[in-house]
């Protein structure tokens, strides 16, 4: 058995995202288990800078498109020079580049890609090749629902392993409201906070939450709305808020933040209102780990972590009235919130921690290496 594997993590991620965060979290866990981790990513991007700050080796890699041959040749040289045991692609362009580089290189590592979204997979010859090539040794799906999408597309079920994305429970754990955040956000005493953490886009469903908020205010429910994530401080989201004729003083638009754990400490309920593409909401995992009740759209893998009526509530994607009803129920029942809080922390610790993700991923690497070697890992 190999005592120390070398893992090459490849991604085109430049800005910060859930996928970038998971790649770094996985590398930390693998390093703790004795693996050497190297990142091939934009060295000047958020992930590249964060990884370098944690003393991971970072090699510059920034493909301009799926089939950037110059970058593929450069990646092939990295494979021949560094000879990693495993190459894992964390994003789509890296997936394509990894395939080409493995074909070109003399050194052929085990190649694994991760599928993190529930968007339908495009059809066509090159797309089919990208997902079913024999150069791919294994596929990690971040939820069972994503695994189903892959196998329905034609990826062999034996090649797809569901490994849930992980949560750093040392950082995201139950705690009292952070006084500094309470002061910064100017939260009036006793006013509940509804928080949506996620980058601003039509897919993430901020517009659905705004319509639900209008319904709730019309019913006399009082609360503060907080949006955090890339572009949530943009004029476009503020215009959507104003367009729903919501009270100007009852919203905070924070933009991208590094202190999500502190922000969540003041939340009464965390919302995921995604209408498309979501696989397994990272903000919901983190909220549940902190004991914050969740209300989430029943899309893809959200139902695999949010158990309706047990640790949160689910609603039909895009249905603002259903979201409003869920929020009203949670905000109006202290006992229910306490029940959800207890169950949510226990559920994350049982199946969605970073440690579990790291251990299962390393186990999968070793299985793939053993299978390729005919039962012997060399």
C-alpha cells in the first residue's frame, strides 16, 4: 500500500466559489492523511492565493476554453515532471484539459473528475467523449441526484462514486450571535434574520426570496433580510428588492464575505432558493452545521441533507408562496426551530463533514489505483 500519494488538483477557478472552497478543503484533509497535494490553477486567482498561503505548491494553469491545446501541452509536461498518482479535475475546463493532457503525457495518473452541479449535460460527440472516455478512471458526484444525472447520460454506474461535499465543523459550529455582526448589520433587538448566502444570479433564486418576503410583509411578519455572496451588493439585486416595494431599512446587501460563520451566527433561518443547477448547497450545509434551521428549494441533492420536517423545510423550486409559508412556519414556532437546530447539527456531523469527505475520497483513490494495478498499489 502506498504510504504517501501525490495528488494534482486541477481547476480553472479564478474567483471564489463553492467548488474552489471544496477543492482547498479536500486538499487540507488529504494532507492531514499524508498525501502531497499540488494545485494547478490560476496562480493570481482566489484559490491560487489561498492555497499558496497554506503552503500548497501552486502551478499556474488557466485554460481559455475547453480545448485549449497550448494549456493542455503545458499540463502534460506537469504530469511528466511531477508524476502524480492521481489527477483530480474540480471544474469543467479542467476536466477537458485533464483528458487531453493525460492522452499527451507519458505519465498516466489515475484521472478523476468531480461533478458539482445538476445542470443537464450537453449532448454531442465531444461532450460524450468528455464524460465517457476510457482515460477517465473515476467520477465523484457530490450527491446521489448528480450521480443519477451522470448514469442517465451514459456514464457507467461502476465508475461513479457519490461523495458528499464536506463542511469544516471546527469552523461552522453552534455559537451565540456574534456581537460585532449584530452591530455591523444594525439588527434591532428581537428582530429575526432571514439569510441567503450565495452568489447573486438568476439560478440562485434571490428573486424568489424577494417575492416571498413581499408576501410575508403583507401578512405582518417582521424580519430582516441579509444577502451575502459575490455580487449581492450589486445595484441589480438592490433594484429587484426595490421593485418588490419592500422596506428599504429591512435589507442588508453584503457582497462576498470571508466571515460566513460569523454571519450565520445571527441568522434565525437560512434560505436556499435555487431554481437551477444546484447540486448540494454549501451554504445550507454550513448553516445546518451551526444549528441554523434551513428552508431550501427541493432541487437535486438538497433533499439529501435537508430532511423535511426533521432539520428544516423543503419547498418547490421557484414557488415564492410555498417559500413564504415555510418561513412563516419556522419563524413563528420557537420549539420547531430548536428541534431543527438539534437535528441539523447531528445530521451534518454524521455524514457531511470535511473529515468524512477526505477519508472517502482517499479510499476511492486507493481503490482506483488498486484496480488499475490488478489489485496491487505500487
